C-alpha cells in the first residue's frame, strides 16, 4: 500500500484552520480532523459545523476521527457532509456494523479505531466492513503525547490480520508520530500516518510532511 500522510489540525492554530490546510495542501494526502466531545475523551475540540466550513476551504479530503460518545448517532452526518473518511471507536460504538455500513453508503470511507488497551483480534470479523483500521499509539484526547512503543506489536498483528483477509484495508497510526517514530510504525506495517506536532510545530509544515513521507516509504520498502 502507498504511504499516506494525514496532518492533524489538532496541533494547528484553531483561529486559522483554512490557512493550516493550505500550508500542507500540496504535500499531504488527507487533513485529519479530531472531533472530541469531552465525554469519550477528556477534551473538547470541534464538531460538524467546523468540518462543514473546512470542506469549503480546502481541496484536501477530510479524515474525520470521531472520539465521541454515541458515534452511531453522529457519524453518518460527517459522511453526509462530505468527509472523505469517518472513523468511529470500537470502545464507543454500540452498533458498529450498521454504522460502518451507513458511513460507506453515504460515500465516505469507513474507519474503525482501537485505543492502546484494546486488542485487535476480537474485531477480525469486522475487517470486511471497514476501509481503514486505526491503531492509536497514544491514549486519545490530547496532542503532543509521547509515542507508546508497547502498541507496535498490535500494529504488526493488525497488518497480519489485514493481509490474511486480503482486503484493501488501510492501517493508520495516530499519536506521537514524528521523525523519530514513523519508521518504526512503517516497519510494523502501518501505511497511513497521522502527524500533528511533527507537522504544525515545524517551520515549514509542507516540508515536514514530505520528510515524514520519505522516511515511511524508506522504512516500508526495507526488507
């Protein structure tokens, strides 16, 4: 699978989100949007109205990561609004199959996220229902957290299960992804990388995206 970089606007200036999108537009594949509700995670960020505004301000497809309670109710609205990908959490969804199918029906890619302490094996049967599996490499809720190396074996297991089923499921990692950790993620089998501080904390965000991509491509192609 081709390497894809999804810069997270959680680390951008919330007063200038359109500018933040433009800063990486020529280099990135997606714009990662962390939707947090201060219930499922201890942080409150942005919601559907901001996503609808961003869709008008950028040509980058939006990668909406819903860290919220009751995603079964709210996720379809993000797909209907025009998000390119909508990810729900295993720990929050009560009817994941129905919700994932609804996301796809509305034209978005369906993502399924696992927290660091959530095993991937119990969800193997859902691989046919998703377009992307997100393995969190920090506890969700805040940007700037240190990368959790203990999650890398789960990334490898996720890659093994995806390859076993032979589907076109992308494997995304999110949390602490930087120039010092992205190669380990790529070697473990990830192919979609969310990066916040590593991109928006750089003097040239687009250049940071290109550097991360080169590192991941090198690591993923090394035997």
